[in-house]
């Protein structure tokens, strides 16, 4: 039984939203991955097992509880992104 960090799901959702909503944010895979890794490194992980039948309820609860922390890290990660020439 493996544990899964649900913060990954929540951060991924926030990232997708911000990348599609803000065209100043680079939408390439490299920048996405950099922001993803940086945000996850800076917030506490929240592990659940796939046994958890109520996983979606847990995700919803954590999303609400942690939203200000995640958004703060998201903004920081966006600021830290170095502009790079398009490949
Ligand atoms: Zn990029």
C-alpha cells in the first residue's frame, strides 16, 4: 500500500488554473515542473493511502485549509521563474 501526497493534486490544479488564466506565466513544461517542485518543497505534505474512501473529502478539506499557504507559495514560485527564450 503506497501513500500518496494529495498536496500534489491540489498544487497541480492551482498551477493549471494560474497558467491558463495568466498569460504572463510561461506555459512550457519546464516552468510548470519548476514551479510544481518549488511549491511542493515549501508546503507540508499530506499523505493518504488509496484505501481512504473519503480521499476526495480529504482533498477538499485540505484545499480549503491550506489555500492561503499554497497561493502564497504559488506567487513566490511565479516570481522566481526566470524568463527564458522560447525553444
Ligand atoms: Zn517556460
